[in-house]
């Protein structure tokens, strides 16, 4: 109940913090007060992470145990948040209750992680942003897709190119499957939506939440087949 109140208030009273309902100063561009923004920082991934998949690891050990056994088709993945607590609550307001105004805040934190995690890559400032594509019919049903929305926001926030160069073939992964199951199930789920001449040499591939990495890896595999040589992945949160 306590958790529901701020949402109800913010729904009827724009200009109030989405999390705690305190009034926001008129010049505030994020729908969160400074205290709540500070609190969200608690969920940012600041630990040492696996050099490949971005999973927090106990020490500077290079790759995590899982990535020593398997590989992904992308070069590197990083997330901004742990998918927990207040972050998960706000993300649900965005995804399921369409609080689109949160995307500007998400764009700012994504930009921060993008810079910290990938600025060593040659040609970093020109890397275009590519969203993972929604399932067929999803946009018609829901009216939008959160990953495309986030990517567009990040694109306008940073001035980077937005490229929609992937589409789903219709095969959909099962949420209940483990990594192996998902990998088998998702193979062939994507195809390029533009001819090879139109793909960039390198790109940043975006998704909202990283779970097993199978979606990003299969998208990266598809991009590589169409001529993209290096794919770097960025997600808002890690589950
Ligand atoms: Zn607040
Ligand atoms: Zn790893």
C-alpha cells in the first residue's frame, strides 16, 4: 500500500516526485526529487565486473566463471543498475504504467555508463545506437516499445545516430528457460532489416534488462552476419 501511494499521487498530480510525492521545483527536468535520485544511486552497479558480460565479480579476475565456459557474440556488455528495490519499482512505472517522462532520467544514467564503459573503443563518439527489436505485434498491442523509446531518448540526448536495423522473425523465446534453453530457442529469432551496405562497422546495441544475455548475443550474431564487426551492449539493468 505504501508503495502504491506515491504512484497514485504522481498520476494525478504531475510536478511531484514519482517515488515520494514531494513537490518538484519548476525547473526540475526529471520526475524525481534530488533525494530519490540519490537513493537510486544505491542500485547503480559500481562493483568490479566481468570484462565480458558485466556481471559483478568479487575481485579483479577478468572474466566471471560463467564467461570462462561460454562466449557471447558481442564484445562487451554493461548495465547501469541492479534490477532491484526502488529501481525496479520505478522501472515498472515506466514500462507498465507508461511514465514516459522517466526516460529522460534513464537517458542521463545510460549516457554516464556508456561513457565510463566504452569510451576506450576506437571511434567511440561516432558509434550509432541500435535497439533490440520488439516481438511482432507488441507495438500494435502496447502502443510502444520501451527499448526503442529508451534508445531514441538516448539518441536525442547524446546526438548519436539511432539505427533500427534488426527485426524479429516471429520466433519468440520462453521466459522460463535457462541460458542453454533460451539460446536454442532464440536461434534464428532475428534478421537484418536493411541491406548489408547500410550497416555500421561498430555499434552499441541496447536492451532494457539483461537476464541471460541470450537475446543480445543472438542479435549480435545476426548483426555480425550482416557485416557489423564489433558490437558493444548496454542495458539499463541487470536482473
Ligand atoms: Zn522523491
Ligand atoms: Zn561474465
